[in-house]
C-alpha cells in the first residue's frame, strides 16, 4: 500500500531563505510583542502598527527565494501524486514558489488580504493602509492581512484531521512545537499508528513524541530525507 505522508512545516524551513523565525535568538517575538501585532485585539487597538508589521513581512516574503528544502518537498509531492499532504504554518508562499501545489496554509497567507466586513479574500502584494477599499463591498479601512491571529481558528482543521487519520508517516519540519493545534498533530498521527519523523535545527517542545528526530539545517536534512525516500 502506498505511503500516505503528511508534512507540517514551520518557520525553520524558510529561515535559510532569509525569513525570520519567531522563537529563535533574534526571532520576531523577541522584537515585537505578539499581543500587539498578531491578535485581533492588537489590530483593533492599533491597526496601523499591525498593517506596518505585515507590510514588512510581506515585502520580505515576496522578495525571498525558495531554498533546497522547499524544492525537495515539491519534488517529493510531484513524485508521489495524491500521497503527500503539505500543511504549513508559514504565511510565506515559498512552497508555491518552489512549484508545490495544493499547500494547506493553516495560518493563512501574506500575499492575500481579507475584508473584515464582508470576508472577501483578494491577492495583496503591496502595503496596506486605512484608506484601502474592499473591492467586493466597497468598505474603506476594513482590509486586514489574510493571516490567522492568536485566538482565531486556524484554516482547514477538518481536512487536516482526515489526512492525519489516513497518514502512515507524519513529518514535522522546522517548527518548535510551541503553538497548538499544529503542535498536537504528531500525537494525533501516532493515535492512527503513523510513523513520526522530526527534521529541525533543534529539538522541538514535542520531540519526545517523534519516533525519530534528525537535527540539522533544513537545506541539508530535508533533501537528504527526500532522496532516501525516492531512491
Ligand atoms: N533549518 C531547520 N530548522 C530550523 C532552522 C533551519 N535553518 N532555523 C530554525 N529552525 C527551527 C528552530 O529550531 C525551531 O524549532 O525552526 C523552528 C522555529 O520555531 P518558531 O520560531 O517557533 O516557528 P514555528 O514553529 O513555525 O511557529 C509556529 O507560531 O507565532 C506563531 O503563527 C506563528 O506559525 C507560527 C507558529
């Protein structure tokens, strides 16, 4: 029977593309107070600060290039059509830039914006201001980044649950295991007897739940893992 692989990626897979992680030394949450820039309350309190925070991340993300780890996962998905589910916590679109299709962005995407009034989602590549108008309902100042903030419901949890239930192998790449529900996926996969593998620079908060943890830079250990799988 074909291996059904579910892959979860975090900020660590994009670190070598020059995009900051959150909890490493110098990470985003050491520079910003996440309550101010990654919660609905923070946005209500100071929308200009939040729009500026995401404007900077959007510019960085859209200026970055996918690295060997993104390309390796795209190669794996292309070689095993229908057998690989990629869930990312990242709001960058480097997986797509590497040619990966069907990526599940459980925390949303920085290249899209959502209207707080009507919910319309549109592509968004430039800065966002209070003067911007929703092209669907014409509200002014209602646009927000199409990302999931703390306290909001992540995207695609039903589909994710189905894929974890059918998985024979669960692989977490470049994530600290600090944020749920993503950090709980390994426990869910184990309940369904999937084998579990962690590929990261350092052990995560949930390393103890993985059958195997391989430590190293994503651009080295992810292509090596894919090569052995496709050998
Ligand atoms: N190669 C592989 N792994 C790396 C690399 C690298 N070059 N650099 C860092 N890492 C690993 C770190 O060891 C750490 O385990 O990536 C992980 C980064 O952890 P976090 O900064 O916590 O990022 P992440 O796990 O994606 O955060 C989850 O938290 O703030 C929220 O919504 C945000 O999606 C994010 C979620």
